[in-house]
C-alpha cells in the first residue's frame, strides 16, 4: 500500500554555482540566477509504502506524517531563503532536484521501520516543473 501526504511552503532561492563564471551561471540558470533571488510556492508530496497494520488499518498515521514533515522540513523551508537560511541545504545549489534529495535525507530515518518505508519525494516547483526522488 502507498499513502501520500502533501504539504506546501513558499521560499526564495538563487541558482548559482560559485565555481562557474558569472556568464556561465547566467547561461545555465537564466532567470533563476537573479542576483536578488526569486521565489516559488512549492508543493511537497511524500509517499510512504508498507503493509496495513491490522490493529489500526493504516500504513502510517497521516497526522503523524504531517507533524513530522512540518517539524522536520516545512518549518525550516517556509518563507525562508534556501541559499542562506536552511541548515540542511548549506553549500548545496538549491535546485528542485537537490532540495528533494535533502528532504529525503532529513526524513528517511524517521519514517522507515519494519512495517513501512519512505517511497518517494515529489517536489513541485511550478505548475510545469517537478521532480520525483526515490532514494
């Protein structure tokens, strides 16, 4: 069984690799390399897989999953500058891909048990752009 929880957060970032020239960064990241940052209204969908517990009828308590996501990642990401304010993104170019991997790393151990496992992180950056990460 697969269950998913959606959370939302708003954040600013700039895509920039300090090892590249200004010209290469602009060519690579275009508007996303804006010196003054830019923002997105992200949607995060976390999917957990596992067996249904016979006593509860659940794979994982969705309220518990929501609380875990809010306390572990959303509180650190929402209305923050991803380049400057988020400890688990330090020294990482905050592309959607890298953000999804970092979120996985923050929550995997807190979800995985004998009965269930983290299955997927889906991070929607815009209505047209999203990533999915399976660990």
